C-alpha cells in the first residue's frame, strides 16, 4: 500500500517531468525549416551543394575515414554565395547540421526533412561541419568547409 508521502513524491516527479517536457519541446531552433517528405534520392538542386544525412554520416562520410578525414570537403572562394541543401534520408532518427562560424546554432532535421542554407563566405579559413544531434552516425558526421 502506498503512503501519502510516496504518492506525493510520485505526483511531484510527474509534474516536474511534464513541465520540463513542455518547456524544452520548443527549445530547438527552427530556422524556417522547409519540411518535405522527399523520395530517395533527394533531388540535387542546381547551384547548390547537396548534403545527404543517413546512418552512414554526411554523404557516406563513414566510408571516407571520418572523423579523422572530414568528408565531404566543400571548397569555395571568399565572397562566394554558398547554397547548401541538407537532406535527412534516415527513416528513423534525427540528424543535425552546423558549420563553425557560419551556422553555429545549427539545425536538427527529423527523418525525411530538408533544409536549405545560404550564406556569403566572408571569412577565409577551414571550418568544421558537424552534427548537433547525438545519433548512431554522430562520430562520423564531420565535414569541412574551406574558404580561400
């Protein structure tokens, strides 16, 4: 038989859990996400760099030696407009995408979602592209943006 104290503790724990879930459910940035249920393969838009996310990383980065060898390596010139289309083809889990300096906050994409990112490469250097969602391919989701 449960005592009133035990019932009170259970009720308090449920209340804290539900309040936390309600508060954090909107905490991830959205960035005008254009969510599409795209058929495989994701269409490659003209003038854009296509990044495919799935259980093999970014564009199969797990088979290219990531994380010690970031893949893909995107090379652009200073002043270029960089258009990237990120497509999560994973049917089960979310994946993330961020670029140091250019897209620090990143984006989380659920299964089948697509995000289009555009920016001007104003600062030269090497910038890490990485996943912001802990997933099964997280360790392999390392790429590089090189601005010369």
